C-alpha cells in the first residue's frame, strides 16, 4: 500500500483558473519579517472588503477578494531599500522588471532601490499561480495600489513632522520634499523606528498612464547582469551541504502497472540509497552519474493495456466524449432557419496535434527535511499549488512546507504541477539528506504533460452581402479558451466537448486559443475565398469590435496588404483575434518551392494591443517570442506516440524552430493609455499558425487543416 498520494497522470487542460484555491500561510509575524529585512517600516495593505488574515490556516476561495492583511507587500528600510513581496514568479517573461516599474512609478523611488521577492511561500502572499496572462492586470495593479498607499503614508508622516499641509508635499527619488520650506527627508529617515499598518482605499488615486515616467518606458531587465554572467542560480543550480542526486525508475509505458522489481544490484553500490514506495522506485547517490547507473541497474517489469497512437488519436478523441459540464460554450442563438436562400454554406474539420513545451530548463527540484518540516527549491508556476501537493503527498500540514521558486528557465504553461518536488522529497526523506532531482531531456519529453490534441468541426453560412449568417463550432478535447468568435454572427453555436485522452495533457502558452484561432481564422479565409472577397475586407465587414478592427488595420498597413506577388510560390495570409484582454492581428508571407515542397516563412508582421503598455521593450520581446514559438506548432512540432510510448523524445527527433526558420519579424505596438493594462505572454501566439496557413493557400491553392501543417514538407502531388 502506497502511503503517499500519487502524482496524477494527467491534469485537465485549462482548469487551473477555475479550481478552488486552498490558501494557507506560515505563522509569520512582523517580528520575523523585521528579522529578515532589518529595521524599517512594514506596510501591510489590503482592500477594505477583504477577508481576514489567514495565519490561522483557513481557506480562501477564488471568489473572495484579497485577505484583509495578507502579509508584507512592501518594506522600506532605513537605508531606503524597498523590498516588495509577490507570489508571482519569473519564468522568462520579465515580470520582475515590469512589476518593479509599477512600484517605482507609484512610490517615486529609483528602480535600483527596489528588490522583488517572488514565489516564496514563507515570505510572499498567497497566489494561485503565474498563468493566464494575469500578472499585469492583477499583480501590477495591486502593487501600484500598495505603493501609492505607502507614498501617501510617507507624506502624512512628513506633514505631521514639519507641521505643514500634506497636499503641498512632493514625493520624488525616494524623498519627501516641501518646496516652500525646502525641508526634505528620505523615506528611510521618515520611517526610522516606526512600524505602520495601512489599508488600501477602494478608489486609491493612481497615476494615469499619460503621467507615467518609469512605467510605460523601456527598461532593461533589472537583474539581467546576473543572467549574462552566470551569477543567477536556476532551480537546477541549487546546492545544499551533503546533497545527494536522485533518479527515478520510470514505467515502460504510460498507465503501466508495476509487476516486479529487483533492486539488489543497486543496493550494493556504495553510497546509494534505494527507495521503494508502492510503484515509486528511485535512488539517491553522491553523484548524478552514480545515481543514473544505480537506477539503470534496477530490473523492473510492467503490465499495460494497448493504447492509441498519434496516427489514430483524432478518431479516438471524437469517439470518446465525456459527459462533463461545458462552462465555455455559448448557447445557441436564434435559429438556422434564418439563413437566406442565396447564402453560401461551407463546413470543414481541423485537427491539432499534441506538442511538448520543451522548456530550456527541464523540471528540477531540491528537497530538504528538518524533522517534519520540508523545504523545496523548484521551478514551478504555482509555488503555493506545489506546497499543497507536497503537504497532501506526505500527510503534513501546509505550514510545514516551504516552497521557493528561483527564477526558472521558462515554463510556457508546462510547470504547474509538483511531481519533481514530490520525487525529490521522497528520496530526501528516505536518505535523510537533501536530494536534488533534475529530469533528463527524455524525461521532460515523456513524463511532462503536453498541449492537448484536438478536433474542431466548423459549419457556417455567408449571405450574398458577405455577412456571416450562421456559425457552428465544436472543439473536441483541446479546450475552450478562445472558443467564442469575435465576429458579429446572428445565429451561432459554439461548444467545447471534453473527451477521454491518451496522453497526459494540460496548459500550454495560449491554451486552446491557439487551436481555436487556427481553425476559426483558417475557416474565415476559406469563407472569404468562397465569397470572392478579400480576406481582410471579409473580416472587417463582419467586425463590430473596434479594438480588433484597429489591430487588423495596423498590421495590414505595416505589411502593405494586399501585397502584389513578385514570384512563383509567394503567398500572403492574415489572421487575428482576441484573448485574455489582448488584441492581435498577424500577416505572414511565405515562399513555397513547388518542386521540393519546402515552405519558408519569409516575413511576419504582428500588431498587438493590450491596453496601456508597461514596458514596450518587454512587450515587443513577448510578441516576437510568441511568433517564433508559434512557428514550431504551425509548421512541424508534433509528439509521435504509439501504445503508451513517446517515439520522438529528443531534440534530434522533435524539431523546434531554429535560427534558419526565423523570418523577418516586425511588431506594431498599439498603446491604449485609456485602457487598463492586460497581459501579453500568450495572446500574440494565436495569429501565427492561421496567418501562415492562409499564406500557404494563397501561394499554392492547397488548404492545410492540420497542425503541424508541413512536418515533412508540402505535398503538392
């Protein structure tokens, strides 16, 4: 009998934003924080309607506002150093910089004086996780409010000390100054020996984006030097005294059951600790090389039922629906009977393959026990979620688990779960020493979860005036993000149908919005050609959303749409959409060699709008990164599997975009200072695949309805 809860084989795609959040915090007192930070003022902030401090360990549900006092958001030391605490994490999207800009702007301090503590479950407030492009619209706003409140508090202190009107004081460069009397004091001087608690008012007057001096401007990565010099320590770089290295014996295939295991050879190796816990078998050793040899020496036998393959997966998904509540479907509107007699009807099916996240840094965790207290350093997008998994696996209170997340080498939605942390903790408890587990690239390709495969059926009708009259859209398995069309359609039915699925699957950059936009925007192109209307004109004719219209027009203008063909095999495509508060339009140019079937993406132009821009350089990087990442899923990335085994679990067999694949990329940033900032890590990726597919059709008259579109080149015969 396995005494620990097992790591789930699969997670439901896109469920993290909807699950109940259990929030607990360590009993961390202000005295503890002062010991950690040194002397200064501790500013505790929250909304007046928030619930009580969770030091008692009670639940916080997702529909509650932030707790009344959720720990220290902000500390200002006597030396003027500002320490900020957030449960969000840095996985390469550069939010450490943009959040620092938010604090610097509202608190009126130099960026260099700010240190951001992130993803530490002991020191930071509870956070559900870094996903869904929520950091900028939620945490950026929260830290702005905290900082503005702290600044007002500092002015109040100075006004009382100098016996002047508070509204005549000016905050700048970490100081409060009275222009009339020329009195001036640093924040540290004002706060010396003081400790304050303060609530955020419901309508705290934040600086409008038009007045931003630090936010809204380019700012280099705040800790970029550490990454360039190698000073930064990733999760896989962490070390502890006496540390051992762990390896796990993996099953022969997915969903296999262990029938026998012989670890006698490994147990005789000097310094090796063998751990058997139900079906979990692992080793810990003084070196990674010895741990690898010991794990390989354990002889195991497994039993498993036959499973689907990548060649049959789409039939499997369609034939295995699950009766689960569909929270993302749009109910049918009106009736198909309203379709006009002169309407053109069309239908098509699109498919999307399983693909891997391929993060630069595979999963890694270092675990250390101190009696019944557990500390884990790991790369995860959900430190508090991993803390919950660890507590559950080892039957200990959450307050006995401390999870730290050093800035990690990318996640792309693939590092929500804590399986590596649990593996390291199991080995560490048995070995009675710290143990580090780093997955190999093959393990990352095989045992991590994948972006879900999907089948999408679409049926529509277009009137003689070029307007959409009817729309029916059904997504099997890949998910509901981006499901609902942004186009004006009088009669519509849009549905996400969950199914059984053969591989472990979960969140991926953009979630199912990539699949749904690929199908919808490719189909819109099909409808435009059927109606003999320019693809851009057709979209604009069916749009009422001015923000989406604006990015389509901006991208088209920059691209020079419609472009005249200058050579055989040249093609142009356009696509766009809305997701997570961001608006994107992408134009692509391709060159197809009809004699060889090779497809080269020559140029990509993307216009993107996400409200007020916090850091234009960071945003541009996100858009360009999305375009490059999107090339892989569009053209050639696919997981090949058969009977519970991954067949291409290596970069030599799984092709990701390389330098030679990268086209000329041009980005148009539409800055809407009149609209609150939205996230940008995911939405720009959704326009890439359909724009390329539409361009390939323009070049060859071949319509490609499956992602990836040309894994082995274009078949023209």
